C-alpha cells in the first residue's frame, strides 16, 4: 500500500497517543477514517481534529475486548464506508506489579484488550481486507514483545502473543495468496498516556513508574505514526519505533541468552 488517499482506514484506540497521531497523519493524506475508543471525550477530540483537516471521519465507541461488539463494528463500518482497506489494531493497556501480587482480573484485563483486541479486530475485518483486493493489517505489539523485564508479566504475555499471531498470519496470507499485507509494530518508549492509565500495584508504584517512563520515552506519537506509515508503504513485517527499540533489539541479537542477564541487572537497579 503506497498511497492512502481515498483509502478507508480503521483505527482502534484512536482517542489519544499513537492512535490519534495515526488518524491525523492519515487524514492529512486523504484517507477516510473509522475511529474507535472507549474514551468518548478523547475520541471526539480526534474526530474533530481530523474533520478540520478535511477528512471524512466517523467515531465509534468500542470496547475491543467485546468480540460481539467488534464483529458488529466491522459490519457497521462497511455499511457506512462501503469497504475497508487498512486496519490498525492499536488499542492497548498495561498493568505493572510482580506476578505474585497481580490480581488475576488485572491480568485478564490486559490480555483481553491487548491481545484479545487484536484477535477480535483481525477476525472481524480480515474478510473485508481480502475482499478489497489490496488490504493492509497492522497490529501493535511492543518492544516488550521482543524481550522481557520483571513486573510486566501480563503485558509481556499479551504483546508476545500479538507478535506470534501477527507473524504467523503474515506467512499464512502470503502462502495462500491473499492480497493483504501485514505488519507487527514494536514501539519503544513513546510519549503517550499508557503508563498514566495503567493499573499499578500501588499509587506510589504508579507515580514512580510514570516518572521513570516520562524520563525514558524519547519518541513522540507523531514520529511513531510516520514510522508506521512508512513501514506500511515498504510492507515491513516488523516495524521498530524509536532509537531505543533499534538499539535494544540489536543488543539482544548480539548477546543472545546473556541479554536476560543484562535486563535483570538493569531492573535490579531501577525497579527494586
């Protein structure tokens, strides 16, 4: 997919962060937008900004963890726009605590949104992407879908699942000859509200995590969106975002199994 003018794009989690930045970027390129989020206020602001640019934009309240709602959403979007050519499963959350102290409901919350949202969105929209004759699917994983650190078991489980699912699906669609490109995105530290909106072990832990994240998040959502768009145009299987993502991915390849020792040592100094 080289050009985006006139393309119908579906973006989940469009109320803020990378989702909003993607919507604005695609709006400036002439795409038609079907945007969703559970945050009605944030979504409404994204819709207003895209509309001001001149893009046909429709907002939808959507919980991506609700499979029936996502399936119905796909039908609703096709009824409104007539087709779908680009789907970006972006909605995501996180919870930070040691696994022994994690409420299993928080674990399920992360899995149902971060992986379940990707699964539901892909299942709902893939037939329409195939029918378009030139579709593209983007699933957002994370740098934490490439390696692990402590106190992120739920997030790692979800983002590794997104990575495995997406990479397997890309192979499957290519072998079967379906006209759909697929990319898995691995952002590093992006300036978004994901940590501020996370579920934490305690208010103090949440404040410390937010402060630490703000210090290391060196890439803007706008730059992240442009990197994703460029990756789509190049049909990249894996899209890394940010200098930290590239550096740590390269270091992991260099160190092999010793990389786990490295992250454990760093984590002891910064998290404990």
